[in-house]
């Protein structure tokens, strides 16, 4: 990890959509107080009953949108864009008005929830922000805008806690966003930051190059200096696919021998000395990182592992051996261990 540059880079990356350089013009407490009498400051108008005059006004507004934009979907998308323009200017109230109007026109426009989350981000209300993102992802699970900014939350958590597990959560979401929109320089830039903090210079430069290619250079100036100082360009000579499936052994001085059988979708780990045999799901996040999620205790000795999730990253390869760095949701400590592949 590179703690010496954390503060500087954190200041840069925590701007979720734009650099909010304008002073915050009201506190969240003031916002909540005003929202008691102004339902337009609440996502989806708080589902609060509207008066006859308000319903008539909504009807007139919808008719005008149909006349100017041709469809409610187009009008909704246009209003989301306007909302972010106002947010960039620091006019958070008008931004929320536009996001609510976007939702009014098309309640299935997940980007309206992206906007709601951005408003709460403006006030540093992470819990409310996540709630809006989750609702948006229920509508569109692969919405790249939401996935990118959701991932940014975990990236910020990493800078607060130095817990590598948070960094892997960020990569998981950012990679999903990248798969949907491989030209989004905001996503690419943040992926570069993530890999830089994993000391993975190959992937840090890979995503930096892609971000520059798609116009991200202006927002990357500070980070670029750090990247050039802290990471040499390297070529990837590892064939990670060799270790995606097969039978593996891991010897530990305390735990003894663990036998691992990994298929494309599942992994069974057995340690005879400890009386543990568990089944886990396998999901590859990128070429070198895979996620293990506890599925089943097969022998009754691994019940305490229920609910466990582990991110493993292959960091070195030497013949049939590879080194993995693992980070779990039950422990902030990253652990490295050597594994031997004994059968395909």
C-alpha cells in the first residue's frame, strides 16, 4: 500500500461525478427541516399525497414534455442531465427538483436514482446514498453510472480504514461498470487508483491509459504524478487462466494441508486435521482476482465460516506454484499464502 499519497489521492477520487468545488450552501439539517414542508426535496416526492392543484400541474408538465421531447423516457433522461448540471454548480435544491421530475416522467429510469444518490453524496449521507443506489440497481442491475459511484463509496471507505477488503469491493463494482461501458473515463480512472493501491502497476497503467484515451486526463493530473513516481510500467507475463480450475494443495505450519478442488463456479476446501470441508462459490472479478462466497459446511466443522466472503488475488506465478493475497469480510488483515497446483 502507499499511505504517503492517500490523503492527496483521496481528495481527488471522492468527487463522485464532478468536482464539487462550490461551497455547500446549506447543511443537511437545514435540508431535512425544509423538506418537512417541501416534498420536492424528498426522492420520489416521498410518496406524499398530492393536492388536486399539484396533480393538475404534473399533468400539464407531462404534456409539455411530450410536446418538446417526444417521449417521457427522453424527457426523463434530459432532466437527469440538467440535475447534474445544477449539482455541479452547487444548486442542490434545483438538482433534486429535476431528479424528481425525471422520476415522475419515468419511474423506471434508474439514472434518476443515481441523481438522488448524488444529492445525498453532496451532504455526505452515505447511508441514504447507498439506499438510492440499491433501488436504482433493482431496476437496472447493470447501470454503469450507479455501479461506478457505488464503487467509489468503497474506495473512500478504503482510504478511511486501510481495509483492503473495501478496495476489492470497489474493484468488483467498477469492473461491472467497465464491462457495461468500457469508455467511461471516470470508471477507468478509479480502477487505475484501485490497482495502484494494490501495488499492481500493470493494471494501474492499463486503466490509466484507457482513461486518457477516452478523455480523462484533466481530472487525473494529481494522481498521474503519483502513478509515475510510484509505479513502473510493466508487461503482464502471467497466464492466470492456468489456475482458474484444478486441484491445489496449500501447506500451513499451523493448519496443515488443505486440499482445494476448484471448478469454474465452485470450490471445495478440505483440511483433514481440522475436520473442515466447505463448499464455496467462485466468481472471477478480473484476470487475477476471484471472489469466494461460503455456500455449505460439508462436515460440520466449518459452521463459523457461514457468511464469509473472501477476495483472492494472484500476485506471483512460478511454475505450478502461485502466491495469493486474500482479504475477507470477517477480518481486515490481508494474508498472503503459496499454493501448488497438482492436477488440472
